C-alpha cells in the first residue's frame, strides 16, 4: 500500500472516527493508513485544531458526535478516596450503567485540570487501570489528597441517581450540600 497525501489521509481518519462508536487506537489508524503512529498523532492534532470533536481516551481516539447520537444526561459528582480505591470507584459507576467521561481537579498553580477517562464497562475499567499501572502514571487526585470531580453520563437521570447512591454507600461521594 502506498502512502496517502496528508489531506486525503486526514479525510479518511475523520471518516473512520465518525463511523465508529468505539475508540480506535493510534496504532490501528496508522496501520490502516500506512504511516507511523506519530504521523497519526500529528494528524489528530491538526483535525482538533480545525474544531473536529475528537478526544483521546485511554482506549484510543473517539469522535464525540458519533458517541452522542443517543440522548444522554450528564452530571458532575465530587469524590474523595485513595488511589487504591480508583478501580473500585470506576466499577461502582459503570455497574450502574454510567459512563465516566472525565476526572477533574483544581490545582493550586494550574487551575482546573481535566483528563478524559471514557469508561463504560468493567472491561474498559480494567484496560484503563492496566494502562495506569503499565506506565507508572499517577492519578490527578493524588495532587489534591484524593478530592476530585467526575463527569458521569447515562441514558437516564435515574441511572445517575443510582450511581450517586452507590458512591455514597461506598463512602466515595462528597456531599456538597453540607
């Protein structure tokens, strides 16, 4: 397979991402377009600069409009726990039918820091946790003594309510009404 021209490749990347409801890794995109993964990273950056709603998740790249065709409701919850409880926290949330969209902290120097998580089931939680362990990456919440926010998304308010209830029962939810 010969190399494509850059514009042609970016159009193809955009089509692949728009037509996928699952994240696609940089390695997969590189193999399909016969370029290096680093070229794909550059292409994705240029597409984002053109305001394409592409996010990088721990499972790969995702085109947000493709994922949001179903009507979803979203809520921000405040959480507090140790790094050792991260997998349990994420599993509690996904077990309620919720997608954990991101994690957010307020850093004393940098202000709000947000990282995409995008996990919807235990398999994705396991992959996320393996990536954290394999890369020796720290959790954002370690910078704030365990306090962090999650944006959670679900098909119904009831699913979000059940997720909050389960998090409260586990002792992970910060009651912001106090």
